[in-house]
């Protein structure tokens, strides 16, 4: 018998697996570094753009009001930056945290950055069009300016810049509270007969904090309890930042209920089928898509 290290048939497969794992790790590390850098650059460019737009609008005001409007824009942006930084510090925040101010600050930065990206996209498309069709884009000497084309670009820029603000405002004010229950039926050939018809209620990605207060978590838990499921599981992130109220989240999730009696009957049937607890746990992990040993399956009942 040859060992795995000396088996020539297994060496290429092992090397390919190690190479694929290394490439995946390099790609992940690169993405973890690149994405925050790109976001920070876009945030800087977008805030500079909107400051310039604010100054341009202020230039249309009476001379005496211009300095005050410009100072107000700079002060407002500085305050929003301080709110976000203080919010990101979590439990080490230097100032008291306000849920309303945090929501306003995050809403501004997210929508203003996406609006800046949309406006840049419109300008890039217009530039590519002029480059692709120079005979249509360039004005001949003495020919009148194509006002229709100019108005179209200006209108597209305004719509592209306004759409993210409207979309984020709607999501902030209404969409995030519209919880939905999605039922999905799973057909498993290896499922024991005792588990046929088992109902699992799953809550995922709670993210309690500024954008998800405890009262809304309580409402989601009540919706899950109304399903009268046999099993209740919670997956995903509980918090968004280190300063979010973990104790309040746990207290609300502790109100999850399942049909204990029904599950006890199923458990007895499983024991009659000589299924061990480890095998049940393994099948539950497979059913819920858990692979990491640190993931846990929450069982209710006997």
C-alpha cells in the first residue's frame, strides 16, 4: 500500500486543490483590501463634488449670503463625518450616539456616493458617444449649438443624481420595515420519514442597531412565531457594529417559540429509527447550509 504522499495519481489533484485554495485566499485578501479603498476614494470624490455643487448654488445668492451658505455646507459635512466616525467607534464612542443622527448621516453618505457614481456614468456614456460619432457630436464652424442634445445630457445627469437619493430615502422610510415571509419546500431523498413535513422558521441577518431598532426585531419574532414552526433557527449577523445592543437583540430573539410537542414526537420517532444525535445534527447542518463547525443548530424540544 502506498501512502498518499507517494501516490503519483493523487499528487496532481492535491497540488491543484492547494493551488486553487491559495488563489481563492489571495483573491479574498485582495478584495478585502481593494473594496474599502475604492469606497473611501469614492466617498472623498463624491463629497468634494457635492461641496462644489453647493458652492456653485451659493454663488447665485446675494453676495452677503454666500459666505454663510458655504460655511453652513462645510459645517454640515463636518458634522456628518464626526457622527459616522463616532458611530463606527462603537463602544469606544467619544460622544453619545443618536440613532436619528446616525441614520441621517449614513443615508447621506450612501445616497450621495451612489448619486455621484451615477452622474459619472452619464458623463462617461456621453463622452463615449461623442468619441464614437464625432461627426454628430462636433459642431461645425458657424453651426448652431445642438441644444436638444445638451438638454438631454443635462436631464439625464439630474435624473441620475436624484434617483439614488429617492431610492435610499424610500428604502429608509418604508421599504426596510416591510418584512416578508418566504416559504420554501425542500425535497430530500435521504430525509427520515419522521421528519417529513417538518417546518423550520429561520430568521437571518438581524443587524440590530441604528437602522433596526429592538421593536422591529420584536415584530419579526412575532411573525416567526405566528408560523407555528416545529423548529426555530437564527442565522446571519446579529449586529452591525461593536456598539450595537447585543443584549437587547438576544432578549428579543429569546421570545422565539416552536411547537415543542410536535418536535418531541418526531424526536421519539427518530430514536426509534436508531438515528443518533450526531447524525441528526449533521443532517440539520446540511439542511440549513451550515459548514463551519462554529455554526450551531438550535433545537427546541426533546
